[in-house]
C-alpha cells in the first residue's frame, strides 16, 4: 500500500521505513558437493575436521537457509531491523 501524498508531507520518513536484514549462510550441505569418487573422499577429508569444531557437528541444509529467508521475509519478523541471521550450525559462535 502506497502512502498518500498528504502522509508523505506530514512525515517525510514514511518512505524510508525499510527492514534491512541478511541471512549469512555458513557451509551448507548441497548435493553437488557430495559427488561420488575421488572428489567425495577429498570433500570428507577437508570438511570432517571442520565439522568436529562446529557445535551442531553438521552442515546446514539448503532448506534450513531457505527457512531463515522465509522467516525474515514474513510478518513474524516485522520488528527485526538491521540484523544478520547466521545459519551456520554455530560456526560463528566458536
């Protein structure tokens, strides 16, 4: 709904009411990263030690990242402004 011209004149800030939020995804488990063969072994060797330090002990799924985006886009987050939501299994907290 667009504010009326009268409302804009009374409150010039009415056009500046933006909700700026961001989802910061960490390592996430995408099917493309789990190819078979040598690449899968290399992936497991590199990621395994990293996951041992993450509190959740696993990577986030694309569905978990998408759920965070849906939440921040909806009415339940109407009073969240200027925030970054980390979907990283706790990596940022380590």
